[in-house]
C-alpha cells in the first residue's frame, strides 16, 4: 500500500530513502502504464497516491525515477522509495472491549460495535478487532502456544453485528468452504430511504469499484467488469419516508448491501458514502428537516446491523445459529421515527 508521500526538501541531496515495495516485472508482461501496473500489485493503492509518489520521484524503474505514463516492460525492476522507514505491519496484541456471543476451542462469534475496524489497513494500524482478538485468545495460553485469529469474513467499520472468527487453519478452511458455496446464513437489518412497491424482492447486479470514488462499489455499465452479487430483501416496517428491511446475503461482496440499496434508489439511512446522509423522501417543511438532522445525530453511521449468522460448526458438524440484538443507536432512532410517524402527518 502506498502511503501519502511526505513533503521533501529538494535542496537536500543526502536525504535517506527507504524502500517500501520492490517488484520484478514478469517476462511475459505486455507494455502497460506503470500507475495501472502498480494498482494491481499493491493492495488498496489508489491511482492518485501512486501518481503523487511518481511526481515526488519516489517510483524507480531500474533505479531511475519515472512518471505515471511510463510503460513497464518485461524483467524491469521497480522500487518505491520514501523518505521514512516502512511501517511495522506486525499485528501486536491490544486489550480491547470485545463482546463475545459464543466461544469454543475452534471459533468465536463476535458482536462487533460500530466504529471498530476489523482488520489493519491504511490509516488503521492499531486498535482493530484483530489486535483485540490476538490479545484475548492468548492472554491465558502458555508462552509456547499461540492462537492466531483467522477472519472468515469481514463487516464494515461502521456496520455493527455478528462476525465469526476461526482459531486455527482447519476451522478457517471449513468456514471458507461454506462461504464459497453460499451455505452460511447471514441476515442484516437496515433502515433505508423510501418505500417499496413490493414487500420483498431480489437485487441481482454485479459490483465493482466505482470509477469516480474507489472507496465505493457500484454496478458497472459493463456487467462483465463486476463481481456477481445477489441480495434478497424483505420489508419489515414502512415509515412512509423510510423503511426497515431485512437483507439476506446470497453472496458477500464488499459494501454489497450498501451499494445494492443505493443502486435501486433506497440508500441506507445516514450512510454518508452512498448518499444516505441526505433527505431522499418526506416533507419539505423545516420541522421535518430538523427531525432528520436529530436522527442523524443519534446514528451518525449507516443504519446497518448484521443480526443473524448461521452455519455448520466445523468440528461438531451441527448447525449453529446466532442472533444479535440491535445496538442502542439503531434502537433509539427507530423509536424516534415510529413516534414521529404516529404523531405527524407526512
């Protein structure tokens, strides 16, 4: 991953540089712009950051700086050098407040709070769920025995709810096989903008990185450019300007529910990245706007909760089922909306 390049003092020719990444171009590589080449080589690297690094002469090909339009050729040596040492990416144990729904020698079921990042990544090098799990799994273990948490899946930072974590490779492989064959039951509760003509439906639309914002997923114009994704939904409550729905995942793509609901014109309530932090339906009166602003203050994140998780236990081979109650912010905003709808004409 390419970090933001720091400002360099160009007057200093003795500034020490540190190699962060090094690649050898494959012998069969056809000519390709280096910014595009590196986007596929470095996880989560954005084209903007790569180009900024090149403008600062931080990307070298055969020890010479290149610009973004340089085309790589077979067997060339590519280095990314920056004026500060590489960050230590080792995950060290940290004591965190983690809610365990269930735990045994093979796995753990976590009810993740919103605001917690699951796995270390850019700008999130400490304080993730993985750091806390590493601490908890090993705090009572003998020094020569170490349990490494294995994430079978992930949920977004500001999504709350259930997550299964394996404690060894065999368990992870078994869970991964269930995810691959879509036999794991996953249900989410979501508060979304607008009403639905039908009380249930299915969204089958491929998802890919959004061309304008790489942090988002969207349905590409060319379906072949996206990954197959299916979301089933059922309306639980209709509030006229928004609806409480249950979403059942058949596939598990990044931001799948958030992107699918935005695609059909029902973005998740308070979801800033997908437009749900604006008023989509309802009254134009100032009173309604103030009411919505107050709701956003109660739940300043996407109103999405992973409520149900069911699967075959890797060791016992029995079906297990877990359910997590809605967190307080979600519950409070639902109560506020129900009260508003009851006492106001929309």
